[in-house]
């Protein structure tokens, strides 16, 4: 009986070993992990048709002419707004610069679903930086009011929980002032932000939301060392400084006018880099596309060709 039991045990062991070997050698295609989601390329145009409207913004005791760029159902003037609730952005122009100088950038943001209010105010030789900051915030207040106004083009089309401010040069400094005064602002991105009066450097130190400073290494008007670097150094964590190698002050605009500088990079190359780093920043920090983490804080951001990266995540 003992021998019979021993023989049975040996037979069972052989069967188990054979089965284990079969499982080890069997094809495992059915167990392959699901493919990872491919992050979009924010330097390329988004999927929305680009629309715009010219109007008067009246809110928070302020009134000014403005253009609003937004995602439309079709492209062109006064088209209906695309279905859904879209984030809002207020953008400030540079000193003595027409808002048409930024049309390429603002159309790009609209193609990615961002509604952008662009004040035409403070365009003279003696602008008030403080008033410009208030104008930017009034643009966001106006969007909130329009979202709740029956019959408005923007009724139920604005995500009032996702607001940001931005701007170039003087407008970038004013955006920092605006963010320091407005708890509704959840993100900031600036282009060649210039020191202002009141101080944009001091305002940066008080900001709690994520802030991005983008500059050009060849900027001879609002250079990185005396402007964006000081703002970045003053800002606590959740901030980054992205310096475009060879980038110039007017390279953030669609064309150069009197008194503009030049760099060692083409305008087209600088703008493509600008579109990519600022669009990915807005979409990620406003919680719209979390797949863009790598392009904002990760290795893709740190190793982007032509852009020097500094960050305090």
C-alpha cells in the first residue's frame, strides 16, 4: 500500500510540474498591458474652430473696449460658442502695443478651448499698471456675469472655476498684480513680464496659485535677470521659469514695430515654443488635461530643446 501511495504521489507531482512548465512557456499576449494614452501636442493648433467678437466690457466699475477670442461652432466673427463650459483667460498687451500683435497666440488658445478677454485699455504713453490689473480682473468678472445672463453668447459656456491671467511685458506684470488681487484666478502664465508700479516682483511673492514665467535669453527690453528671474525667485513653490534660448522681447508678438529688438532664433520658432509651453501650462494647471504633466513638470519639460527650465514644483 505504501508503494502504491508513493507511486500516486510521484504521478501527481509530474502532472503539476508539466502544467507549470506549460503555463510558463505559453504565449502571454492576452496579458499585455493596455497602451498608454498619447499626450497631445499643445504647440500645434487645437481642435476648435476659432471665433471672436468685439464689444465693450462693463464690470466691477470699469468699462473698456475689448476683443474676445473663443472656441466656436464655426470660425469667424460672432459665431456661436462651442458646446460645453470653457476656461476663461484675461490677457494684457505690452506697453504701447495693439492687441492685434498677439492674434496668433490668442487664436491658438481659442483653438484649445480657452475663452480669452483682451482689453484694449491702457494703450497710451502713460498707462496705469494698477488700473490695467483691475481691467484684467474686470474681464473675468464680466465673463462670470455673461455666463449667467440669458441670451448672452457666453451663457452657460464659461467654466467660472477655471480662470487664469496672462500678458506680455507690461501686461505680464499687470497679470501678476491682477492675480494678487483676485482669488478666482487659479493659474498665471506670463511672457517677458516686466517690473511694474506697484511691483510685480512683490506681487509674485504673495501668489499661491501656480505661476509660469516665460522669457527670452536675448531680450534687451525686459531682460530675464532684472525681471522674470526676480519674479521667479520671489514666488514660492508651484512656479517655473522657462527661458527660450535666443528669444527676444518682440519675438512673443506677431510682428516687430519701432524700438523692437531681435534675437538669434526666428520669430516662428520662438512662437512655436511659446505656444507649446504656455498652452500645456494652462491646460494642466487648470485641471483640463492631466496627461500634460510631463510637458509641464516632467522630463519632457526639463529636456525641451531650445528652452532652459527652472522650477519649484
